[in-house]
């Protein structure tokens, strides 16, 4: 019996060591330059496993372990310089869904996907330069964005669903290479196109709470082709001024805003005249309207757009009163003429 017990213990120890060794190596199916690793527990001060990585690996993608019994297991809370160097300082990193709270941006990193985490601190020391070109921080709900302005080589930046209420006025002033910017699904009340760099080709501002959308004569977005402001609270828009600010605009998604019918017709007429699309045929959500929306000239709009305004109700009531008065006048005139000529 004792021999059997010892044998079981040896087997368990061997299985555990094999599992640990396997977790520190690239998983089967990894590509030559991309290594897929299982997540593990890591907080500052804890030991980091030794990774057995091929020298050609330039990108690391972390995935949830196949067996993760407890929800709070295998969580990398911080991506810091120690972990980055232990991974042989990759050029690209994908670490999502890990409850991560802090990221120290390494100088050599070019691609980073840290979406679906709990990041509050993005640490970017000002005394060095950064190679980062792509940064995805979507769905980090308490994110502080003030340090992003130091990442001057950014070309793509995703900040959707980060519960942002305000943007620092100087946030984009140094990001002169930024082409794609997504700010959808936040709590922004007001936007001024003067804040954004002239290099933008795509800008997503949909699913916010914007009531004001400013673009003064000094705003210039000469390369902007795709602008999405759907699902906001805009009831007016100077489309001609916007077209001057963004002369290369080809897709301007404007649906789901509570515009007046008159305002909407004027905007769509001007967009058609300039050959600017206002809905995306490749997006299924732009082809099928939800409850409380109406399909109008290719776009889904709130039913409130088609409700009569106070002025229109007043005009309609005055018109009806006029018709009734006219009918009464005709009736009285007819009766008068009847009585006069019938008696004669």
C-alpha cells in the first residue's frame, strides 16, 4: 500500500512539473514569430516563471488556461518591465481579460492589446521615447488617459467603453501620426474637432451622450474619411461646415440621433449632393432598425424624429381652425342666400 501511495505521489509530481513546464513554453499551434502562452498568477514582487521561448518570437499572446477552477486564479495584475524582459522584450503583446490594473509601457513595444481589463494606470515615463504604434485599451472602465499624449508614434488608438466623461485638451496635440481613433461607448457630452490631430482618417464617437458637436473654422481634418456619431443626443448639425472641415469624408454615420425631421432632410440632401454615405451597408446594425426606430432613406432614426413639433402642432391646429371657420362661413353664406332667394 505504501509503495502504491509513493507511486501515485511520484506521478502527481511528474504531472505537475510537466504542466508547469508546458505552461512556460509556447502552446502547440503557435506560429514562428507568435508565441501563445497560458496566463499565470503575477503581482509585483512575485516570482515570474522562466519561459522557454524561441529566439525568433516577436509577439506574445496570453490565453486563459484550459483548466481554471477558480475565477481569481491565473491573473496577471501588472504588465511591467520585469515581465516584459522575462518574455524576451517582445514587439507585440496581447493580454486581455486578466483583471490587470497597471501597465508600464516598454520603449520597444510596437503593438499592444490590453482590452477587457481593469486598467486604471498607464505608466509612460516622459524621459524616453516609445515605438508603440497600435494600442487597444477598450473596456477598461476606470482608465486614466493623461499619459497617452507621450506615445507620439501611435497610429491606432482604441478607447471605447472606458467610461470617459472628459478628454484632456492636450491629449492629442503630439499624436501627429494617429490615423484611427475610437471613442465609442463612453460618456462624452461635448466634442470639439479642434482637439484631434489632422492625421485622422477614422474617428468613432458613437454611443456617447453628445449634445454639442463643435467644429469651428480653424478645425481641419483633411484626411478624415470615416466619421461615426450614431447614438448620441444631437438635434442639430451644420453639415456644410463639417464638409469644409473634412473635405475627404466618404462615410458619415449619423443615425439614431434625435434630429428634427426638417434638420434630418436637409442633412441627408446635402450628404447625397456630396456623395457622402450616411450608413454602412457592411454593418448589419445599419440595415435593421431596433424597436422605437424607423427606417428612413436608408438610415435608422428614432421615432421622435417623425413626431410633430410644438410649432407644427400649432400650425396644424390653426389650419384646422381656419378650415372650420371657412366651412362655417360658407354655410352661413349659403343659408343667407337660400333664405333671400328662396323667399323671393
